[in-house]
C-alpha cells in the first residue's frame, strides 16, 4: 500500500482537530496546481483514470484502474497548524510542524483496521491521540 508524502499540503477542504465541518481551501481552485494534483491523487485512491493539464497546456493522461494496492493517506508538513481533510474519500493530514513549542508528530498506520493515529507532542506534553479513518 502507498502513503503519499509531500511538504506542501493539498486538499479541497480541511478542518482543525476539534472541528466537525470542513471548510473549502482557498488555495485549491480548479486551475491551481494543488487542485490538479489532488484530483489525480483522488483518482489513484479510487483506481480511476483521467487527464492532467499542465500549466503549459499540455495534456497528460493517467490510468490507475489496474492498480492492486491502495493509496492509504496523504501526509504533509509546511503548515503552522494541524489540518485534516477527508474530502472525496481520501484522508489527508497536515502536521503542525512548528507550533508555539516546536511540536513533533508521530503517526501509526493500522492498515488492518483502516485507520491512522497521530500523536502531537512538544516539551510540555502530548495532545490526545487523533484517530482518522483511511
């Protein structure tokens, strides 16, 4: 199975740890690079095919229909806050890499039970574990 790692987060909607509803991401409009990559990752998750148009107008087709393994989750850094997305059936997690106290994040993927658990900690303690479905 596959875990997609990228520094810059990409998702069409996101929420904070304590929120229940996801908010539309301003950076991911239909012509943005992040949106196009996100759509391709969703196609990979759902084992679909499609076309990616680059900034120069070039068209690139992809076909994930024959893939045997799953794309479990996308994980990202860069942000100064923790962001979570479950849009389009693909779970994305962006760690709070700095925080006020130089936070660290540890994630454990439980493929058998289709979940991932994140622990966020710094020199003062650890937040409650965050469990997400993948």
